[in-house]
C-alpha cells in the first residue's frame, strides 16, 4: 500500500515497487545551454537495489524542491530513464544525464511539458522514436552526442518550434549550437542518413526488444548549495568535443607518419 510519512526536516515517500534507484544529490546553480543558470540536483552517486522504498532526506538551506529546475550528472550503470522525478521536483526544465540508458520513450518525457533542455550524452540509446517529443514543445536543446544512434524516425523532431541546439552521434554526426536554420538543415540530413542506415542493415540483422519495468527514484538532498558555476556545461561539452577532434587529428597524423616511413624505406 502506498503511503507518505512526514518528518520535521524531510519527507519519506514509500512506493510498492520491487526495484529502486537511489540518487544522492547536491545542489548547484549551473548553466544548461538555453538556460543560463538554474538550480540543479547534481548527482553525486547512484545505486540500484531491491528495495520497495523511495526516500527523500535532508533539507535545503535557501531553496525548496520546487526551485530545482535541473538534473545533472551520471546515472552510472542505470539503464532506464528515471521515473517519478516529477513528484519530487515539480518544475524540472533541464536534464543533463549520462550513463548507460538504452532507451528513451515518450512517456518518459511527457510529465515535463515545460522541458527546455534534454542532454543525454554518453549513453547507449540507439533509436529516436516517433512522437518522442510530442509533449515537449518548449525544447530548445536536444543532444544524443556519443550515443550509438541507428535510427531517427522521420517525424521525431516535428513540432519543436524553439529548437536551436542539436547534437547527434552514431549514424549522423551533428554539432550545432544556437543556430535554428542550421539545426533544421541538419535534422533533415540526419533523418535521411539514419533512415538509410536502417534500410541497408535491416536485411542482415535482427533486433530484439525487451521491456524494462520503470524504476522509481530516491533523492538524497545535501545542502548548503555549492557556489554557482554558470558556464560549466557549455565549457565541459566544448572541451569534450575539441578533445575528440584532437584525437581524430592525432590518429590521422600517425597514419601519415607511417606512410612517410614506408616511402623512405623503399
């Protein structure tokens, strides 16, 4: 039976679900591309366990859960998008979450009609499905960078009039910031490339689908807040992108050096 227990400094929410995700948070003001600064639940650690309880402990020094606009950090080995966050942080507008998430579905995002930023970099997502963003018309930034994307539905990015940041990896590599005309061009190109990818590989490979029971969320609050870091994410992602490009160039230089040595040897 579901129940809610209140205490003087926190509240504990108990749900009758077999598995839980425990997210340990600290609170920081951080930038989320389209949002210059927002109070974020910054993930310190994550565990998953066979425990039917969802706990929220701790307290805010200057804010409440309703002031939290973002969730950021790594979910570790968690393979599903967390369910139940809306009941804890009612005004979430930004996700910046990495880990091993394999799938993202419309019902994962539908509780967040005011969502502005969805950054799911460094996960294991392969499909951007039809209708994924149907309930998120305010999205301005979407990223699946460093995911093994294999298929993008042709209508997946319809009805997103504010989208101006767009990153994609896998069957199409795209990195466009704050430029809506270029974003629209790249969306069309990426959909074409990823549709072709599916068509050419579907005859030689098979895909199996498994259904994962959504996991609830445990958030442990830790205050006081850390000092603001307004541009943390923008700088972090740009450095990550530049690092990848440098590594690519380094690999090409190694190949050129090898060719030169072979020519000299002859």
